[in-house]
């Protein structure tokens, strides 16, 4: 900026803004250009009969873009987020091309008529706009009060499609819509999963405690109950839909009245947003079905889903026999819902979705088998599946020759070769955790991270959460280096009562925000039963530390939760005691236990503990549960963490948990064993090359 411009800050600002506008316009032009290329790609793929989605290529593309981003100072998370959108757009565009090719267009008309419950601005309207974003035709909306009228409008030809919400992640299935699907002649031709983000909107900016009335759809109000309770002197009035609530406050024009709606509806009606993200649960999704008079033919290269409704015979085990058909034909069922049959008390209709296409030979055979076990059967439609998983940056893989170590030499699965002879020990005092009970490896999913089987996960973070800055920079470090889960202690088990005991719930909230910002699952330790409720709410996994491995009442309570549990081996505990501790959790219902070897006390004092790496081999033989290694607490010195983490991978662990810190010498706990960021980066590279 010239000296003159500095003297006139307003002018300098104008110039900067106009430069930003220029850059934005260029970005839009480039996105358009990219989309055109994408159209060419699908034509070429079509000729060569290639699938629309190629996750491997998407991962490689992301890697390349992330590297390019780094040279421009753009972090991995930012680049990944932007390009997930770009890739999704491209996938939808290509799917549309194939769908249009194999289906006759609607009669000559330049618009598509979509029936929705509610008015423009309602969530059905927004979801429809998203679903039909790639069609060239204009969208025309046919607004109805009730779902039944929406369905009838399409049946009678008053509209071409209906947008029907079928389930919400917070409030569950929408029964009325399920019941309509049973009798309608319409077919499902698509689905749209819509992220619902409720806001409070008003007619003018006003402080929240002055609001006296809020209009809301009853479901939206239920989903925002905590926020509504926090408004003093405020009454809630229910309304048929969210957009109508906004329309109502505009009509009334009293600034003390507010409504709950989406951000998009607020923009559409041009009203100010008083507060964003007011729902009790931020992860709030509604799944919509798109139905029409004619089924669509889905090209086999598009991953598709089929929905059915059926009633089984009146005989014991008939549902099980019917469902076995899916296993016989290797088809993945993604949903099973039941609804009472009207007029037949205590009899059920089952609605189910599976991954597959009714055009596929294997699916047709499965359906024949399935029909043999039913007394009612109706296909609701085959349609492209909206995949919620996005490609992850690829991790470089090396060939065995490059590794020089042949995996077969490391861990033999053959029982005869078992040098430990552990199979021959006396009857076990644990059952659910044992391989005898369940021979195949347990696979545990934490958000979209898979633990167990052939995967190797890296959980990393500071010993303790110390500040927002600290945990956010750690989260960024985890993400940027392709590690998977963010760790951090909020309730710390310290030997001395005078040491830092952790930030408690405040730390938990900081960590949860950091996890969300960088799209990382988080794990934190709990010390007592009274912490379970909050930790379950904010954390994706719960950790039981070494000192609590045999706190049986705590094990029992976490066994009643639905979150994966990382169970650390006590420093004075045997492997059998560890597996019995896991059994305490599992016997209460929660089967998602991951074991962790973190070093045990021996006569050796040169290191903090002694890392018992052979435990990984023994545990894998005795149990189907995943097992990971924590080299940080085992050894106690940062210079020995990387070699031990590598050894853990070589020995066959399903992952590692390590501690790092932006400034280890200032850490409030376990500084000596915490890696510097540069060491963590080194560790990730070295682990990836094994
Ligand atoms: C920790 O992981 O923060 C911890 C306290 O570990 P451990 O229970 O293994 O000592
Ligand atoms: Mn620690």
C-alpha cells in the first residue's frame, strides 16, 4: 500500500475490497470452467464404461491439492473442506448426466413442478433446491398443507415430484410419510440428506431478553428446547412450518416477536438473524425422499439404494429368515424400520433400505428369495445413494520389497506356531471379549474413522487441554499430518493433589469445538461416574485410564453408554486382568472396547514404565478387540517415542496414541514425554512408510 493510501485508510480499504471482488469473480469463472471439464469427463467415462466415483482418484486429487495449498499457506483442513464441495458438485453433475441418459425426459416443459408441505423457504423447499440444483429447468413449487395432499398432487399430475421428509436424526422417523408410502403408486427416485441449522430470526435487531413470543414448527421448537428455555419472558407458539413462522412475524411486524427458521429462509424473507445454531444438537440432519409417478432407471455405475416395504409370514423366526436373504446374496442393509399395520393390532410392516439396484441380477435373485418369506411385498424404488463419506487424502503405501520386512514373519496367525501357548490356559473368566466367543476381528467406527482389522489409527494431542489456543493448534497439527483422532485430558488423574487437575468441563467444550472445526473425532479420559453424562455429550470416545482399569463401578457405567471406550492397561495389571476389565464393560451392553498397552511397572527404573509390546501379540490371539499402543506414557521421554510407535505398528497394533504439545517445556503435565510438532510430523512420515 502506498504512503498516500495509508494516509487515507478508507480509500485503501475500497481498493482492497475491489481486488477481493476481482479474485472472487475469477474463482467463480474457474469453478464454471472446472464444471464444464467435468461434463466432458463424464462423456468420456460413459464411452469407456467407467464408474462415476473413483475414491482412489479423489484421494490422490485431494493430496495434490493439499500439497499445492501448503505452498500458498492454506491449511489441509481448509483445502479439504473446499474441495469436498467441489468434488461433490462434480459427482452429482455426472450422476445426473447418466440418469438423464437412461430416463425419458418429462413432457416438453421448461420447468419442474415440485410439491412440498409448506411454503417457499421451508426445509422441504431448501432440500428440493439442493436436489435439483443441476437440472437446467426452472423449479416451480406446489405448496400444500399436509403430506397426504403433497403425495396426491403428484399422483394426479398436478406436480412432477414430491419432496417428503422421512426421518430426522434428532426426532426420528416421520410416521405419516411412512404410512403414505405404503399405499401410493409413486416411486422413490432420489434422496437428499439436509443439514438442518436452526436460527432465531426477528424483524429487527433486538436483544434476546426483550423477545416475548417465538413462532416455530413444533419439531423445530423441540430441537431448540434448551435455547428457548434460556429466553426469559418468552412464549412459544407452534406453526405449521418454519417458513410460515417467518412470514407470520413479518406480517405482525412487532419487533418483540421472533421465529425459528433456517438461515436460507431468513435471507429469502430478508429478516435479520438474531442468533445462529440454536439447536440442542448441532448434528441435526433430515433425510428427504424424492418421489415421482415413474420409477427411474439408475445406471449401474452409480452407487444406488433400493427401498422396500414388507410384512413377513406369521411364524416364529420369519423375519430372521427373510433378512438372511441379504446375507446370502452379500447385500448391505442400511435401514430397517417398523410400523404397526393399521387395523391389525401388534402386527408390523417393515420398511427397509439396502445398497443395490433392482436392475442387477444378484439383487433380483435376492428379491425372489426374500419374497418367499413374506406375505406382503412392495418395491418403493431404486435411486442414487447420497453418500455422506468423502474421500480422504491418500496415505502413501509402500510395497513389501520397499519395506524389507515381510509381514508374515512378524505375526503368525497359525495357532500351532503360537510361542506363548496362551490358548492352552485354563477356562477363561471372560467370554464376550474372547476370540473363542467371536473369532473375527471387531471393527469399531468413530465418526468415519475405522479402528480394528487392517487399519492403523493415530490418536494424538496434548496430555492436558490447557487453553483454546493450545487445543486448536494441536487439532490443526493432527489434521494437517493425516492423523485421525484428537486426544486431550480434561479431568486429569494426578499423583499429587497439588498438580494441575485439568480444566474439566470447560476444557471439554474447547476440545469439542476444536474437533468440530477440524472434523476430527475426539477422545478424553473420565475419572468418575458423575463425569459420564457430560463427556458422552461432547466426546466421541471415552478413555478409562491405567489408574481406573479396575474401577469396576466406573467400568459398569461406561458399559451402559453407546460411545467407544478406550481401556488402558493398568500399570500393575496382567493381560488377563485387562481382558476381564473389558468384560465388565461389555457385559453391560457396550461392545465397543479398544484395548491400550501403555507400559507396566517392572523393576526397571530407566524408563517411566516398561512397554510390553508382546502384549499386543498375546491380546490379538486371545481377543477380537482392537489393541493400540501408547508409547508416550510407557517410556516417558520424547526421544524414545517415535521408535516405539514404529515398533507398535510393526508388531501389529491397530494404532498408537501419542502426546505432543506446541511448547512441551511449558506443558502443565507430561512435558518430558510430549513430542514437539516437528517430531510428530517426522513420526507420521515414518509410520506411513511402514
Ligand atoms: C493419559 O492418557 O492421559 C493418561 C493419564 O494415561 P494413563 O492412564 O495411561 O497413565
Ligand atoms: Mn499424559
